[in-house]
C-alpha cells in the first residue's frame, strides 16, 4: 500500500480530530486542551515525546529502523486567532472570541496523520523524524521558544532538513500545492504609537491638546510616506489595524493609540521603514505641540525557501499527485511565518496547500477572516506529502 492510499484510510479520523480542535481553539503559547488532544492522538505510536517548559508544545521523535541516517523535521502549528467565528460551519468555535481562522487545526491534524503514516513504516525509515507541534505562531514567536528548548536537536543530533505546510482558504484552488524558491513570505514588524496630549471638553478644543487629529494625520501620512520613500520594486506593506481614543463624543482624551503591522523582504529596506515611521510620527506630533511614544519591534524574518528544498517539494508533489497538482508561485506572499526561524538554521522549504471551500477561491474569504472556511478533504493529501518528504529526504541523506 502507498502512503497516499493509507492516508485516505486515515481521513475520517483526521477530519474528526481537526473538527474537535476547531470547536475548542486556544490562543498564544498556552494551549493545554490542544496539547492534550495531540497527546491522545499520538498515544500508542511508540514515539519519544517531550513537552515544552515555557509553552504547550509537543515534540515527538520517531526512531527509524532502517539503519543510522539523518534527521528530518516536520512542523505543524496549533494556535488560533482572537477572531469571533462567522463561517457558519456546524463545528464552529465554541469559544467566544477565538477561532481557527488560519487553518492551524488542519496543520495539527495533518501532522498527526503524517506521524501515523510513518510509524507504520518505521523499519524502512533510514533515519529519524522529529514532529514539531508548535503553539504561538500568531505573533508569539513560538518557533523561537521551541528552538531555544532544543527541538532542532530532539533526536540527539542536529536536524538535517525541515519542511512545513500551510493551508489557504482562498487564492489557490482546492488541492493545489504552491511553492517557490528563495523568499516566500515577508518579514514582519509591529508598531505601536501613543500620541500624548491634554484632555478637556469637546466644546472648547482650544483649551486642550487634542491627540486624535494628530494621530489620524499620522495614519494617513504613513500610508503616503510608504509610496514616496520606497521604490516600486521595494515591496513594503504598512497596515494600521488598531486605533483607540476617547470614551465619549464630548470629551477630548489625553491620548490616542494606534498599532500597525509592517511587511518587507529586504533587510536594508526594513531598517529604512523604521526610520521613516519614527520621523513621520515625531514630525507630526511636534507640529501639533504633542508628545509621542513609538514602539517598533522586529518580529519574524523573511521566510526563505532553500532552492534544493523547493525542488524536492515540487518533484515529490508531481510524482505522487500529478503534474497538475503543483504550481510555481511567481511572487512571494506578504504574510509572515515564524517557520522562517527554522529555515534560518536548517535547509528545507515551506509549501502552501489550497483548502478553499469555494469553487471560486479568488473571491473566497481569506485566512484570518471570521468567515474563512477550510475544506478538510485535503487533510489526507497534506499528511501524505509531509510523510513522503520525510521518507524521501531520509533516503537521500542515507545514500
């Protein structure tokens, strides 16, 4: 039996696990219920299990019986988002303000499936496999925590290659694998700006120092500055996603606070963005006679696929699923991923799998939308690809 046919037999159990995870999403680094469900799914497989100290991670090591060889890491992230679900799924989130809106429930179930497939082939594996069940991908840098706690040496030696997979609720056709060599996903930075004035009565703004107009001016000026300080071939995205000020319509508040996310692909451009953001906000604050506090935090680096890793994924997809199931991405994506931490230390690659419920993925709600809907019929294919990559990579390392 092939891995693909065995995965098809596992599909009902993987779907049940995914939907159970979807009903009870957890956010951040502390995912006790999710961790418990993963441990239950891995119980009896004969894996060497270890749990995180500072986060609810699960690291599982499968010892191959096919002789000494290398080590391959497969990763699945487990955390959800602070989003109130509006997908209409019958298995929608039961937790107010939390939703698996990025498909990490599919990643977790798919990695469990890969482990189950590979355990059945333990004696044929020419080396070891590390399964990285990671919390905190959504802005908490869970990968860094797991790296610090030793996931890359969990088998007793440094991992030789690493692979990860991410589902997409839109853009890509259901079942289509997409990838590219080199930069695949952007670096991300977080900006928080607090404009400090002096509050007062709304009927007498001249007696106060109103922070709201200045903060609004900063938001629009930052958008304009990105188009004037950077060339057309220097991709930069700055989005203000949070703006808070005031309590009542007739009260001028003491301060206004907004937060933004910044995406880029070049380290030199990334540093210039920081300079421009600070300059714009400080200049506008000074013009209004206000103070400003700016926090600019570097988050995830650019996710760069190693050329050989990309080719390995592309060749495996074409051979296992057919030529029509693989598509080369012409441009990188401006989303970010902390799997970039792993690929910064270990050769490998990251691949996308279309999982849209819509026959028109171009118009479907995308990842992070409260209406995002993922088709879990792709779970068997995702598990198959991860397992195939591990098997084939270990054979190459042992050759």
